[in-house]
C-alpha cells in the first residue's frame, strides 16, 4: 500500500495539539560570498518578514572556527520573525519554522513554499545538500511510553523507567527517519518550565545536486506524509481517542 493511501485514513487534526515546533530546512552550497547571501535574502524577504533580523549566537565565534567545524557550517546566522513564523538563514542553510502554536499543515506548507520560491528567485542556491522536515511533539505531565504501540523488554520485563530516552534511525526508499522518544524532557512553556514526554521526528534526505530543489513541493508533501505515518502509528487507539482526532 502506498504512503498516500495510508495517510488518507489518518487524522488531519488532534486536540490539544502537541506540536511545539515544526521545521523545514534546506542545506545547500553556493558560489555567492556568505555576507552577500544575507544581503540578498534581507532585501528579498522584507515583504514577508519586515521585522529587523536577530543575530544568532554562532556569530560570536570567529569565522575561521565556524568554517572549519563540520558541526557549525550548517548553522543559521540570522533569524527573522513575523506572525508566528521564523526564517533562519546562514551561508549554507535556510529554514522555515512554526514555533509554539502550530498553524496546521495547509498554512505552514504555504509559508514554506513562499519562502523557498523567494530563494529560487534570487539564485542563491547552487546545489542542495539536505532536505529535512522535523516535528517536535510535547506531552506535558505524561509518560508517553504507557500510551505507545511500543514494547521494549528483557526476559519479558519492561526496561522503560522513570527517565527513558530512545533513538532510532531507519532508512526507507525516499527518506531517512530519525525518531527520538523521551518520557522525562523539560520544556519552557508560557514562561515556566514543565516536564513531560517528547516525540521528535526528523524526516530527511541528502544529495549533491538539484533534485531536491527542483522537486521540492513533491518531496515536502511526501515527507509530511511519512512523518504522519510514524507519529500516528506510535499512538495506541485509546490514546488517540483522547486527542479528539478529526478526519
């Protein structure tokens, strides 16, 4: 059965919505000097991100260190914000983020496409290196492992404890999925620190060319479908009913 056939039976919305952050990122190479990239983006995005950008902490490091460390070269340098969306840009990365109150896939994907079409119009990206779609779900005050279709045991006895962190990377035909689960995560919510469970799903693919950029709309939808299959496949039926699914 194709992924699209499976997704048709999955909820379009659950309440309360556990999504605290949704991110789409493209990593790329460019022949344009790094400082010039920011200038082009700043001018082009003024109409949809009119506020002044914020310098991110990585800019406090010398350029030699940023450029030499493989863990830093794809870090964003500046952040724009407007109407619940963030745009982060670096010399080799651009990401569109919906944080705190999730607006829904229709509105989020529209903003993603608007931003990446802007990038296409200024010819900054020479080759795409990685596409990623990530959803971070937080369940305040809950032990999520009791409510998942997941069993981990030794000699028939569960090894899930009060503080359990699990990570799994799985390759499929189109994507790699990086799933992280925790029942003891701390998050700042509405100005106060709270504890609960985390379902963190990162769907990504890598290349050294233009396939991702040329087929972005299709890849975006397929990645979102893949993320939904993983997320809802984890939830026990009784727990899903508690979340008031809308189909």
